[in-house]
């Protein structure tokens, strides 16, 4: 049984080994997301790429709901596995998967019925080509939203089941299919936005179905489908426990919009392009933080549930050590390779390049603190304290970061926009330190 994987005494090497596949999953998702956009931009047009961006907030809502159920549910299930209550863990697992799928069906129906109104609120004008592209893409993706929720939930549950390498394999299959079909449908067959949407949908469906088949027939796995008990408290607990991860995902979209608006106000379209490049750089340099945190979370939940205090202390302390060293490494990589990445994307003799290079050294300083905040938020989720995890995420993104974007430019101009993220991450570290110290006796991790 996979619980033996969690029972062993971990070293830093074995912790990194267990989380490496999950880190690789996050890196690969970043890569194929960017490649997907490149195919649309190159073989359709820039308006088509804008159409995908118009739909992204709605897509982010679906993704955030799935992430909430996956991370919140994983903490509950891993804790019960640690308490040797595997039967109840399987029942809760099955119940949450069914709830996620049904929620996806509801989102699909509501989305299809009110799609025109939703796209109007997101900025798509019915009289423009942008609207036609967006509605074509959105209708296809929404038709498969139940599978999107399953895919994201399974990414968490495979790690909880002790199968992070299988999770990586399935992600590679889905992402690889997406990239190959993008080329076939868009570049070769000229199917445009419909081809892009179908390729993305297939890249979602296949991993979701593999997950269903695995958990349906792998009866030797500690997690597999059983006849579930309907437990509203479990669903509510999972939602509360995973609310911070949902909030992080949703509020990041809000902050991105704020970045764009501020750049439009102070610089114009070139400023928006520059901040977009910054966010791409961040997307490539920071998957290690989220991947490690997601990968380590079920181990922490299991050790906490099984009252293995000595191992819990070791894992938490070594995790903070690993995240700290990784943060320094990412910061160095940002300063060394960041300018090269920017030049490759936009060219070296452009206004956008000049804007980005000027702000990059300030913006990149956020990488020094970002990993500590991500891990601390996930730590409290793993300990089934969704309240603290949600507070950390709320203060970090919607108070410090959004507040900084509003206040700092009034004092420092454009430099204040670049300063908003690193200052927000630094202030969040102070909040995390406060909660970690305050709750150390309750959970026994220090």
C-alpha cells in the first residue's frame, strides 16, 4: 500500500526526490501553456490570442474551484490515511471527486446558457471579430469543464496516493497531445480557433480519463473509488481548507488586470507588453516553489495525522531550508538569464525591451520571498487550517500587492509599479513568520 511511502523516515534527499515529479509537472504546464499561445499568435492572429486572454478569467474560476477541492481534499484525506482510517479516506476521496464532476457539469450548463453575457462582462464586443473568436473557443472549452475539474483534482490526488511519477507521466501525455494537436489542427489543417480549442480540450480529457480508469480499477492503491457516503461537512471542510489556493488563483488574475491598468495609465501599451513579459519570466522561474509545496503537503498531513512529531519537525525545518536556498538560486537565475529571456521574446532594440530591462531588477527581488509565502500557505492547508492559509493569501495578494499597486505609483511613478510585488512578498513573509511562530506549539512542527 502507498501509505508505506509516507510511513518511512524522510531525509532532505528523499523529500526532494518525492517532490521532483510534481515540480516537473508545474514546469511542463508552464511550457506547454506558452507554446499553446505561440501557435495561436503565429498561425491565427493576435486577435485570436487576445480572445483566449478574454476567456481566461472564466477559465481561472473553473481552475480555482478544482484547485480548492483538490488541495483542500488532499489534506483531509492524507490526514485520515495517517490516522490509519483508509476506508473513510477512500469514501471522502470518491465523494469529493463526484462533487467536483457535478460542479463541472453545473458550470458547463450555466456557462453555455449565459456565455454571451459573461463574455460581454469580460470585455468582448459582440460586433467585433474578437467576440467571434472568443465564443468559438469558450463554447468548446466549457463543454469539457467537468473533465478540467477532474484533471486538476487528480493532479493533487495522485500525489496524495503516493504516485507523483504517474502524475508527471499523465501530465506529459496531456500536454504533449495538446502541443502536437495544436500543430496539426492549426498549422497543418488551418482550423484556427476551433482547432486550438479542440487541441486544448483533448489535452484535458485524456489525463482526466486516465485518472478515472486508474482510480476505478487499481484496487491495490490506498486511494480508489468506492461507494461514497454523502458528507456535507467533508465538502465544506475541503472548500474552506483549500480556499487559500482558490483565492491565490483568482486574486492573481485581479492583480494582473491591475498591473495592466497601471501600465496603461503611466506608459501605455508598451508598458502592458513589458509587464506581460515579466509575468512570463515569473511563470518559468517559480514552478519549483508551488511544485515542492504541493508535493510535500500530503506527507505533512500524513505525519501530522499519525502524530509523528519528530518527522514533522524535520520535514518542516528542512522544507524551509530548501525553499530558502531555492529562492536564492531563482533570484540569481533571474538576474543572469532574465535579460536574455526578455531579449529572446521581444528583441533588444525595442521600447518594450528598454522598459522591461529597467524594471526587471526591482521586480525580480520578489523571488527571494515568494517561495516562503507559497510554502507557508500550503503548510497550513496541509495541517487543515484553511483559515490561516486564507488570511496569508488574502493579505499577500489583495491587500499588500493590490494596495501597493494603488499607492506606490503615486509616490514613485512607474518605479512604484515595479516595487509593488517585492514589497508585498516581503510584508507577507512577516505575516507568515508571525503565524508560524504563534502556532508552533499547537502543531508541534518547530
